[in-house]
């Protein structure tokens, strides 16, 4: 898994490539979110366009960090997930807790509001 981190309009954007599943990739995903939680301020946008696989471990990490960011009054959103990831988010009803957007501009406008 590869994660690119950038800041735009006060938002941390994480562009994630590869898989988020049991093992090293889930740990890397978790470690990166922990770093953003500690070092950055403001909302976080997760770009899932290049996520090939998100398993229950990756989903668990996402839920855990969603709660931790919300405790600090920081919003989180997902942009451009593939259809199978959207289906998983809907199946687990996580789409009711985290907003999903088709593009950066819509997501950034929501996160800024």
C-alpha cells in the first residue's frame, strides 16, 4: 500500500493506493491515520479511488479512526471509492456515518462547512 499526504484548503488529503486488509497494509493504514490525528488539524479526506481491496480489518480501522477524529471534532469523508467498496460501506451501513463524494471539490466543500 502507498499513501500520499497533502494539505488543501485546511484539509488533509490521503490518496491511498493498493489494499487495506489484515496484515501489514492495515497496520500501515492505521499508523498513517494515527500520525494525521496527532500532527494535523482539521478534516481528513480519504481518496479511495485506487483502493483495490478493503477487508473487515481495514473497515475496522476506518471505523475506529472515524470515531477518534469525531471525538476531536474533526470531520472525515471518502472520495471516489470503487463500486465494490461502496457496496461494502452500504452493507455495513458505514455510509450513514461517513460521507462519500464523487470528486474532491464536493468533498472539500462539505468538509469546510
